[in-house]
C-alpha cells in the first residue's frame, strides 16, 4: 500500500491510500489508524475494537476499485483501489505544530507509515 498527500490541520487528518500490489482476490483489511508525535507517543488511535473504523462519507474514491468499510471493524482496500480519507476527531483538534507519523495497520499485522509535518 502507498500513502501520499498526508496532512494534519487543526480540524482533520487526511491522506490518500493506494493499493498497488497483492492478490486481486482479497482486499487488504485495514484495522488500525494511529498518529504519533515526534517522541513516538500515540496522540490518536482508531482500531478494530471500534465499530465503523472509517465512515463511508469520509472516503473519496478515485477509481472503479472502491475503498470501503468491510463490516463493522475494517476498511477494505482492493487491488487498484485509491481513495482520499479524511478523519475528524477531538484528539486531532489543536495538536501543536511538529513532526508526526501516520501508521496504518492491516489485519495481518503489516504496518505502513507516513511522516507528516504540521
């Protein structure tokens, strides 16, 4: 999976994800989204233990292969799927300027990271 255009504002965390490789039979199942500050402390976390990991109205698909919620606890990223995701959360509001790391976690335990400077 590739992460691009990651940005953090006083109101939102937004990023684009694109699944570029893997089997086309099953999607990647994203079960965790977290944000760490420059000291590697988690300042925001949304995980599989929370229903509706990502609301459908906050997903803007770019291609026919649709990124979408997969049941109550994951986000399905099909091969060739590309979407911009925008997340609003109280923990994101008012974070100080600095370096952050966005971490996405798949059901397999695989993680992807993207640096963000606010």
